[in-house]
């Protein structure tokens, strides 16, 4: 039997948390949930397994869920471990996705705000799910973001 659970946030470790938080606010309309965080102490070292851990950052309310919806937690460690930008098929968490009105326009907004393209804009009709138009992009730090629009399945001629 599953435990009682409610989704609350996704954590994103940044090189520059302020710049990345600004990107998600500017492009996707995420809203800061204050206070900003500046955390350190033995409890953080023990819980994270990171020696001398210190975190700074903010939670951003994700659009579409109101004041009690989930957040994107953007944190920066005082000392971080660099990693290459992940490919779309890397095992593990792959991307965060946003529903948008116009995928091409959203893609252009991401690039204009310092992100980059990854692949092409595609559309497909999936039986029972409708027409899905989507594209992968990268935020300014290389994390993958999916932009998606769903339209009802087209009626079949009788």
C-alpha cells in the first residue's frame, strides 16, 4: 500500500542560483516563495553527506497551481562539483516540463533569455492523448526543459 504523499518540489543545483532563478521567473513566470535560503550547519552536512555544506537559494512557485502548488527549489552549494550538460537519454531525472501556448515562441524566449535549443520542435498525434507539440531546450546552465502544448485529438471523418 502506498504511503500518503503530496508532491512539493524539485531541487535544481545551480552554479549561479540568482541568475538561474531570474531565468525561470522571466521565461516561465515562476514566483519566488520567500524567504531566500542561506543554510549551513552540522545538520546539513549529515543530511546531505557534503562536508562543510552551505546552501543559498530560493523556492520558485511553479505556474498553474496557485499559492499552494509545488516549487522549483534552486540552490547553490558554496562548493559544487561540475558536471557536463546531460543528454536527453541519460538515466535518472531527465527534465522539467512546462505547458505553453506556443512552443516555437516559448523556445525563442528561452534562447533569448540565455538558454539554448536542443533538438527540433515536433508535433505528433497520439491516439487517446491528442496532438502534442513539444521541444526540448536547455536553461542557461544546461538543464533540459520540455516545452509542450496539447490539443484535443482531431475528429476522424465519418
